């Protein structure tokens, strides 16, 4: 085994901190800064210090090995990209303000790449001309950019982040399914090797486009995604991707709609209390503007509208809530008493729970008045059924009906079956076996490399600090010299022998630093094994400690070396 270099903390460009950074909100942010792994350069922009860079490189190595194992080929494309390909696919506008746009000195438009579907498509268009050139999988590990409005949570949500993005190019849908499956399996191996607890969840495609999409989510309190899983079957999905089918009811026996006086009841809560009915018996109609057009969104009164789902449905159109000014000149719209019955020129989307035949109490389009016995499909029509409610704990599983569980998670990977969206826009064809052009079909697959570091910190840290899995730790063993010259001499000797055997060593040989501070730092930094050259160094006895379990044992130097090199 090749010699491994010894990292000496007396020479290491990293300072540990006793206190959490003032702006740190989540555990990974606090610990990665305190342990000297990263430092903030600007809002959402981070510098990786030596220890952090080693962890990041280890994640890269695992990702690269598993991508190579499925036959993927690594390339490196530019980060500054021309406007034209993104305009051709519509994403120059669809990405909105999160896209970093810039101009060169001649006024030419460019962007900092958030993902590279367009550029990989053009690369294959340039390189592949025949069916014999496909299938092919290409990937890169590169910095990506997103102009986050509110960068937060340290490296979890930054403006610059490291990502592995890969793209498959196949002749037909069967080939795409195979490439998608290869990536799915590779991702499982990657995250298992990294030591991450994760779930594979159905997801939405968003600005990426395409059909099938799945996320790899790491459960963590700091996560910005919410996913649901079923305790009774294998269903798991991001809450943004959960959908239900409308279940029509028999509303034939419901009496005719009838207006009822309801003074001072402009909210669902006041209405339900006044009538003595549950909020679920009422129909809430939220008004939004879609590119300036007023659209009504209907949900049961006991549910909240998920504006993110509404925006996703209408994307790339701009969606915003109506204001008081929007009611001016619209006598048919009475604030707090909006109902769809008899209302014209307003598009209506509704949650599937507002199914045909269901009966509701809703606004009468008159002040201080509501209407009861309003039946969907009889008294008003739904233009489109869209899952727009916030998913709640206990909502029925779409697959088996059991109550769902909700949890927070960090997105660490995402895979998409893009189909021919980008190939159509950029005219990616190859000559097929029959001598005719064949439109290529694509997949897109991402792993958040820097985000995986934060996710691991969130999942594995304890009350003492970081606690890295062996595969990605910055060292295999952290050797601590507990003060005196004899201990330091022994610590350096043991470190050299371990390094000669290929063990990665971080040795704390700092002079003038108390043993207590060194012990605290060894737990904060989180290397899997800690070896202490302490009070029994003269006897050739050291202490071995397992960072995760806290188990410690005094052993001879030779035995310690034997265990750590086994």
C-alpha cells in the first residue's frame, strides 16, 4: 500500500471555533464552520479549506467510480454558457430570476450554468452522426450557479455548488429506460457507500421537463423538501408530486343552491363557526393572477393552498396573489365572498377533492352572503383538476389508502427521463439503421456533491461535533499528542508508521494548546478513529477511541498500529 501523507495540525490552514457562527441556522452550517472545513466568502458563496476539500474530493471519488462503473464517460464543459441554446429550449426565460445572466464587453448575452442539458445536447449533435455512436452516457463534476434570493443553511443552499450532472442519449424509449435504470442503481451504490440514509421518491420535473422523475432524499431536520411515505406499502413521493384522481359523488339529491345571510364572515373560520358546520363542508376560493389574468383556485375550506403547486401548474407564467386593487371595477368579485356559481370570465382550477357531484357552502358573490347546496358540475364547472393543497400528515396514500407519514429531507440526487424535449428544440438526430434520421431521446441525472457533504454532516453529527463515515472522512485516524515533548514524539512516530502503511493520518502536534482543547477538537473534526498519546506514552501505551460509539481502550503502540492497518 502506498504511503499516505501525514497532515499536521500545526501546519494546517484551518482554525477551529468554540462558538457557532452568528448567522448559522442549521447543524451542518455550524459544525462545518466551527471545525474549519469551510468559510463564508459572500452570501451563498463558500471557500473550502483543506479538511473540507478532502471530504469534498472523497465524495467526488465515490461518485466518479460509480459513474465509470456504468460505462459513463467524463468530460468537462464550460460554466459560462451562451444564451442561444437556452433560448431555443425556452429555459432562458423559464428559469426566471434564479438564472445568473451576464454580458460580455460586446453586449453578448451569457449565463452561468445551472444545468447543462442544452450544451451536452449540442456536444452529442456535433460528435454523433449514426446509430452506431449511441447509446452514450456523458458526465461532469462541476460548479453550478443559482441566484438564490435568500441563500441560507451554509452549503445546503448556496449560489455556487458542486454537482455531478450526467446525460444519457439513446435511440429509443427502451434504451432510455435502461439508461435511467443504470443511473438509479449507481445512485443507490453511491449513497450507500457514502453512508447516507436516503429515500427514493417520486418527484416533479419542474423546469427540467420530461416525464418520469425521481428524487433521492436524505431525511434531516434541515431539509427544505417534504416527502411522504406510506407505512403499509412502498409508496414514497415528494409532497409536490403527490396526486389524486377526483372521485365523483352522486349529487342528484342535493336541493337547489340557496343563498343564506352570513354577515361578518369573510373567512372560513368565521363562516364555519357562524353556521355550526366543519370547515371541510365549505369551499375556499383563492384568487391569483396568472400573467395578469385572474384565476380562481378551489380547495376544501379545511385545507391550505400550496402556492408552489399552483406556480408549477402554470409555469412558466408568473403567478401572484390578487390585491385589493384587483377588485376595483369587478363588481362580480366580492372580497371574502367569492363563489364560482354564476361567475363568468374567470378560469377555475380545483383540487380533486372538489369532485363532480360534491356539495359545498361557498361565497355568493354578494357581501355578507354565502350559498349552500352548491354542487360541482351542476352549479359550476372546473376547468382543470390540479393537486394544489398542502399535503397533511395522515392524508391517504394514493396507492393503498393508508395514512401517509411526512418528514423533512435534503435533496441529494435527482434523475429525469427527459425524452425528446431538448433533442426536439436543438434538432438532435442521428442516421438510423434504416438510413433515415432518428430523433434521440435523453435522460438527465444529478448528484449534489457539495450538498452530500452537508447532508452527511446533518445525519451523522452528534452533540460533540462531526462524525464522518470512513469512506469520506478527511483522515482515517486523528492522532492527538496530549501535551509534552514525549507524547508529541510518540504521536509523530506512530503517525509516520501508520502513513507508511497507507493510513491517512491527521496528527494534532500543536504546541501550546492544552490537551482539553485538542480532545475537544478531535471530536469536533469527526475523524472515525482517535489515537491519543497521553499519560502512558513512556510505557508505549496509547488510547484508541471510536469517534462514533465513544468506546475507548488502552493498547500498546504495536497493537494500535495493527488494528488501524488491518
